[in-house]
């Protein structure tokens, strides 16, 4: 799998493959959860908010796992976290 799929011309923004796969899986799951929740909640916005909280928690938890897992590899936890954030920004 390529780390970068395409680059949007004129604004020079790259579409990362990992982020795109997360969105491709998250959006249909959220639509299905909203549809199935109609029987027990009148407000589907509650399901959307819960899904977004779970998405954010999952991404943050994955980053924490990377920092903890690679802590003994001779690298400082802060440098691993900083490098992973710089990958996302760059």
C-alpha cells in the first residue's frame, strides 16, 4: 500500500492512504449505526457524536500505543510522538 495516494494540484495537499481507509470504513459504519438506532433514540445526532468521539479516541489511542511500544527502541517517547505528528502535518 502506498503511503500517499494522490496529490491535489495547486494546493499541494497529499491524500494519505491510511486516513482514506479510516474514512472509507467509518462513514458507512456511521450511516448504518444511525439507521439502526432509529428504533431506540429519536435524535440520531447522539449516535453521530458518539461515533466521532470513538473515532478520535481510537486515533489518539493508536498514537499512544505507538509511543509506548517503541519507547525501548532507543528513542525518546516525546521524539516518537513529535515525529508521528510531523508525519501527519507534513
